C-alpha cells in the first residue's frame, strides 16, 4: 500500500506559503501548515477547510515544535514585505535564526527533505547585474532593511551548516519580486501598492525618479520553480524569478493601463538602501530544473486584477 507523502509548510498562511500548500495538495501530498498569524492570514487557507489531507496549526516556530514524521519541510515563515519587517524587525530576525534551527531540527529528526525560502535581498544593492547565485552581495548589515536582509543571509548559513555537518537534504531558493492573488494590499510591496492606489483613484507613489528596476514573477511560475527545486538534488542557492526587467515607473504605467485608472504618479524621495537594480540570472534554474517563467508582467497583472479589486472593496466599511 502506497503511503501518502507528508509535507510541513511553515508560514503556511502567508502569500507564498498558502499557494505552496495548494500546489502540494494538488500533487497528492498531505499538508500541515504552521503559522503564528503575525503576518499570515487564515483567509488565504479558506479554500482548504474541507480538505481531508490538510491541517492548520497556529504555532510559533521560534519555539521548538514537532508535528510528527514528515517527508518534506518547506520553511517559508518570515515577514517579507517592507511594512511587515519594519514593524516586526525582532520577530524577523528570530524566525530567520531560531525558527530556521527548529525547522531544520524537524527535517533532521525525520530524515525529511528541506527547502527554505531565501531572497534576492541577499544581494543587497548589487554591484553585479544580473545577479548570479555566486555573487556574495553588497548589503548594509546595520541599515533599516538589515533585519530582513541579514536574517535571510543567516538562514542560508544555518541551512548549509546543517547540510554539511548533519547531512540534512537541503535546498535554498532565492526569490525575486513575486506577485499575485493573496498579497496583502497594505504590505508596501510594489504591485499591491500600485494596484491599491490605482483602484482607489489615488496618486501612485514612485520613489526617486522611478528608474530603479525590479523583475516581477507571477506566483504560479514561482511555485512551479519551488516544486522543481524540491525534487532536485541541488543544495546550493538557486534563483527563481523572472529575468524580464522593468523600471518602477514602467510598472506604475502598466498598472494604470490595466486598471483603467486616471490616477497620476507622485514622486517621493528614495528610501535608504533601496536597491537600484534587481534582476535574476536564471541560467542555473534553466539548466538544472528546466524551469523558466511563462507569465509576463502585463498578463500577471490582469490575472491579479479581480483579487485586488475585491481586496480594495473589502477595505471599505459597509454603510449602516
């Protein structure tokens, strides 16, 4: 008799974690999602309430935990938006350190495969463009963004140490800007910020002159990259992102076009340590995983539009 494989997802009520839960269930896994709900939302898991192979547990992984034997551990717990990690800086550092140790301890105890979500923020304000996985980064370790950047860099160090010293079967994915349904519209990231402002008829906030670049990957492509990496034997970091590079100003203009908004663009000073360029070199993902994104930015924005429309409507109190 075939046993259903069991996966554990930390940060399972978050934007990416909840999409990952969906994908694992679709592939036949039994899934346990853990989240302390500091930034995760139970609404992201609403569609799984009646799924017999799914279980949610409200757990703070900064303390040791054990949910029984699992085949995979996906460590996705961490505040990931500028608004969230600015507000929860200490929690961000703790989950990148203590939480990572505890997630790896579970994988080690049960001989599970392990995949951790890292970030392109490991490259900081890069001096290499596009960024290869071999680039060590240009990061301010004491700046306002350091609680996130250094938490993720430490997460990678701990993960590699458990692989080298304890032979844990680990993988590291470096995520570039990802967007799509289930993002919080007030989290400060580029796409939800522009969508929210455009749909409300507010000015779109562009920092600096909007010449800084980002590479936006639609969530379905990102999740497919995670799954392919999880099935691979690669232990060193792999970039999963869309190499199509847009300026922030171009992104704002696209959002205005797709939403049909008549909002204007408002320019504000550039925040400290804001990266000027961000674009993945995905040669490694192509060669090792046969992966590359399929959804371009205009298509992904259209696919996300109804979600953001509803999210904006939900923010408005109903009249008495």
